[in-house]
C-alpha cells in the first residue's frame, strides 16, 4: 500500500503529529492484514459517506478504508553529505510515495529551533535542498552509466535518456524540484524509475499554536508557507499538532462534539489524511449491505475487475460484471429498491472505469 512520509527539521512538531496518528491508529482486530511497524501509523480515512450508509443499512460491521503514514525523524541540514544519520533518512524517504513536510509556524521561547529563529521558508528550503542534493547524486550516478552505454551503442534510447539527464541536472541545480519539470510520457516513466525524492508530491503541514490555528490566515508564518506552496504547486494544511494529539486521545463522540464547538467538520489530521490520499490519486468505492458497510481504496483510473481484486483475488479472477449505483442516489433515495425503481442501478462490464463514490456489487464465478 502507499505511504506518506513525515519529514521536517528537528523540533517542529513531527513527533507530536506522529503521536496523534498512532493514537488514532486502527485496531488491528479490524485490519488483520496490517502489519504495524513502530515508525508506521495506519489511520482510517474519514468518510461521511460510510457514516450515511450505516444509517441506511444498519450493518453489523462498519469498516473505513485506511491510509499509512511513516515517521521519518531526523532529517537535518547536511543529510545528503551524510550528516547525522543522513543517508539512512534519505533512503527512508525513498520508500514513501508522498512527503508531508512539517513546518514550524509557532513561537515558543521554551522550544529551541535548530536555526535559532522562526522562519518557515528558510526551514522549508533547508529540507528541500537536501532532497535536491540527493537527487543530483542519483542523476550523476545514472549519467555515468548511460554515457558509457550511449558511447558504445549509440542507441536511440540511451541518447534520449542522456538528453533527459541534461535537462534534469541544471533544473535541480537551480534548486527546482523534479516534479515541476515538464516531461513527456517516456520521460515521466524514466524519472519514475529513478525514484527521485523531489518527484514525489508534497503536502506542507504548517504547525501553528493553539491560538493561531483558530484563524490561520491571520498568522504571517502560515501565509508565507501558503504562498510558497502555491508556487511549488503543492498543497498546504494548517493544524496544531499539540491539539491534534489531544483530539486523537478522545472517543469519537467527544471528538465530534469538540469539532462542532470549533465549527469545523474535520480535524487538521483528518484534512491531512484526505489531502495525502488525493495527491496520490487515491479514490474510494463502497460496498453496502446488512452485514457490512465498507470503504475501499483504489487508484484513479482502475477498471471494475481490478477494483474487485482489491476485495479478493477470486473476485477479479471470476469477474462477470458489476452492479453499480452512486452514493448521491442512495443518499437521496435511501433504499436499493428505490434505486432500481428509479433506474439508477447500472450493470457494468470489465472495461468500466470505477469512479470515486461508486457503490459496487460484484458478480463473479467461483
Ligand atoms: P520534532 O522534533 O519535530 O519531532 O518535534 P516534537 O514533536 O518533539 O516537538 C518539539 C516541541 O514542540 C515539543 O516540546 C512539543 O511539545 C512542541 N510542540 C509541538 N507541536 C506544537 C504546537 O502545535 N504548539 C506548541 N506550542 N508547541 C508544540
């Protein structure tokens, strides 16, 4: 499954945020497939559609889909040169699919900052530069291989790859992330095979204090991060890690009551989960019945048999067809009988591209 890595300078609130994640970690009993490691937190993806289906079907079991975060502590200035546990951390980032970059946006004289002052953009650039340096090394290693190959073989592929490396290197040297370079499909595939750190999507997580998070737009630190994120074509989430940690310790009812008091539908962590899910092009289809209402994750563009395979490999192998209706329709019409009567139930075959919010019932041969 896909994972988002939590990175940032020391003392910005990463551990606090990761604690919030592990405190709201799913119960292993409901998710037996999840082998949970100490630096991994698996959380439910909040989804009001699942809640609504439960009201309609009164199932015995309710299961949300999940998303995984990895704690990547200890990335410091000089990591790409082996400072601290540098290279180890960089290789941990390599294993992730998206980067949640935590940025300190709160003042607190009792909590020292490694750079001795609060300056979120400087902090962001320190980390981003380490990622860029690591990518430049990757590019150099690749170039020495390909140059040799191109010299002896003079093949079209090697020459095309050299041309790509010739564009990537100066781009990175201008301190720009690989994900912002305009690439054609072949080049995209090559860059994917390099697994560059700066090719991964980024979500900037602005960690504000309890006061600031009530009105993030009034906080200058946050506005600077937001502006940076826009230029970087990345997402930005404002939260207060400390508050998220406290919220995660609460029962669902208490948490909902607290959020209602604040006048927000989702906690900062909920928004981060949703954001990580969407930058990775993940979508949700649902299954509904009296036994179980459940959300399942699939990658945008997946067809019906592959989605059936998310539930069980047998469903994919023996796929016949899918019965599909939309969440919006059951939300409004309330029963499957009414859905059928209204002609809102569709039969779809193996080429059907499943959509976020589809409610699926698979027919298959055993
Ligand atoms: P890490 O080194 O990035 O993992 O940072 P920590 O999570 O250990 O946080 C460093 C210090 O900042 C701790 O003393 C936290 O209690 C404090 N801290 C973290 N988040 C917040 C926050 O949102 N507001 C305030 N005021 N302090 C925070």
